[in-house]
């Protein structure tokens, strides 16, 4: 082994230590959301603060810096090592990127942020229970202040929100996001107005649906997708999420809605998509950037791929609808597949993002993006959020929340300090559409195959084109590599127009 390769392996080991600590921290987060007693919140905040400090010190240690600097110039980004493979060269560049971001934030700031957000999550839960934004507002105010400071520490050229967005979707800017979202918003709002007078019956999707039977059906879907229960588990939380500490430990939660049949099904497909990505990352590269997911936008493309492109397609339900009928005998006997398909794709503005239909979903994300941007730049303050939220809901979706729980208190993200995260949800939809065109071209019989319950080939395509690459490529590079052409938003707009023109008159 050459001297360069020895240094690379040393860097891998050092980075792996930090990654293991991150995995432990993710389990603390998991327990906090799913199992932790209410009275343990204070000590959990201290634990997460301590873990954040340990992880930060591992990632910014002098030993790590010295090893990394033997492979790449930390100031210029010019590679020093000459005998790295192309994949290793990409990993070293990503290590440098992470190192510069980590060292930009002092350990004291990282620890304080971790402690605050742990406390803030608890405050958000209590505020949501009592339907009181005022109860959460002081914590959100501190979270916004610390995110502004984070942006200043990280540095930016044009807008402070750029620094935060870059943490979740590298190289994406506020201006680029706004340009994409404005086009999407203008297109979708026109379609919604056209659709609003056209009615589709979906009452049969609502009523009392047995909890245990919903879980049993969820397990059947996850098994068909290829989710490995030997390396994961399904639990329950107030806000569904996926959490992975290693490809062999990728867990998901769901929220069982007692009166909405599709609610938990959509969650399972969505979170299962996230989990498959984590399970599919190269185990032998764990601890290196090549063993991490590309970006949150790409991650979201995987969840929305399964939730919408597969799970809302008629061919998927040719196989699963009879199983669903058998799971709930007598409830859906008089419902035909076509009626079911139209019902689950009904477009109707609603208040809750995670239960929004495919057409209106991007507008929910755009509202959050616009409010986050305004909060970070200071054009609105925290106390103005409910009014601003309701005004945008009225303008874009034509509805106004009657209380905070169906408005600005519905999401956990702000309490977690995750400003810059929300745009990746809609970017994920756009990325999924771009990727799906290439998938459909390679498998022109994909609809017939999934109609028989065959889904392994779908997972295999994603593994080949997405999972195996980790962070070797940027989002845009990965999208071009997988499809053969540069990304743009047109594939998603084409998809929505083609699909919903068959259901509605657009």
C-alpha cells in the first residue's frame, strides 16, 4: 500500500469514529421521539449537547486536519495526492468541504444549538398539544437567531439562507430555488383553479380503519419494496421519519391515522423509500463520503419516487388493491380499481403537508421556503408567522387554517433547527421525475411488471444509479449520469400534466 493510500485509510478510520458517534446520537434522537419518558427531556438535552460536542471535536481535530492536508490543500482545494482513484479523489474533496463547514462553527455554538433544539422539540410538542403558537414562539425565536448566526459563521455571497440551504442541498442557492419554485407555483395554481370545479368521490377512503390491519398491510408493502426487517424496524411517532446509523441499521416510524386509509400507506411508501436508500449505501465505505447519501434533495427523490411514482400508480394497485380488500373485508367490495385510483389521486387543497395530494404538495413546501427565507433575512419576525402562513395558504391554496395545529405548528422541522431543509422536499419531487423518465425508458414494460407485484427491479435500478455512488457526485452530476442529460424542472411539470389530464380536464 502506497503512502497516499495509507493516509487515505487513516482518514477513513478517523472519519468512521465520528460517524459512529453520529449514529449513537441518531439513536438518542430516535428514542427521544419514540420511547423517551416525558420527564427525561432535560437530561436528553444534555446528552445531545455532549454528543454534538464530541462529534464536532472528532471532525475538527488536529489529527484529522493533518491527515486530510496530506491529501488536499485545505485552502485552495487542490489535490496533493497523485495516486488516488477517481472515487477516492471525490471523497477527499467532500471531506474537505465537510471540514471547512465544521471548523467554521465553534464547538460551543454546536453544543448550544444541539441543546436548544432538543428543548425546542419538547416545547413544540407541548405547544402542538395545546394548540398554542405563543407557547412555542420564544423557542422558535432563539432557533431563528442561532440559524442567522450559523449562516454568518458558514459564510455566503448573496443571501444568508444560501448557507443554510447548502447544508442540505450542496451548491443550491436561494435565487435558483426561488426561480424553480416560482415557475412551479404559477403553473400549479392555475391547474388547481381549473380542477376546483371538478368532483371526484373519495368518501370510501375515510371511516374507522383497524390499527392492527393497517400495520399488517404496511408490512406487506415494505416486504414487497425490499425493506429488510433484519436491518430495520417500524415504530410510531407523532411525526413520521426515517433514521439510519448504518446500512445495517435503518429504521422508520409511521403515524396511524384511525380514519384515513391512505395516510399510513403513503407514509410507509415514503419512509420506506428513505430507508432503502440508506440500506443500499456501500457498507465497506461507511465513514467516508462515498458511504453517505448524496444530498437531502436526492434522498427525498427516493421517498417521493416510491410514494408517488409507484404508490399512486394504477399498475401498483392492480396487485395491491385485492390484497387491501382482503385486509379489510367488506369495506371496499363495491369499489372498482378505477374509482380507487381516481380517489387516491384526488386534487383538493388541504391544510396538512404530509397528507396533501400530489398536485398541491409543492405549494405547501414553497410556503415554508418563503417563510424561512423571510425569517432568516428579517423581513418578518416570529410573532408574524401565523398571520403570514395563513395569508400564503389563502393565496396559493384558497383555504385558511382555523387553528395553529393545521397551520404553522404542524411540522417538527423548525423546532429541530432545520432551516434550509424544506426546499429539498419539492426538489426531491423534481429530481424523481427527472430520474423516472430514464427508468421508464430502460424498462418500457415497468407498468406491467409492477402490476404483478414485482418491485425488485425498481430497487435494483435505484441501487445501480443512486445508492452505490454515495456522495461521489453532486446532485446535478448524479442526475446527469443517471439520465444522460442535465437536470431541469420540465420533467416534473410534464409528469403532472400528463397524469392529471387523464383524471381531470386541465
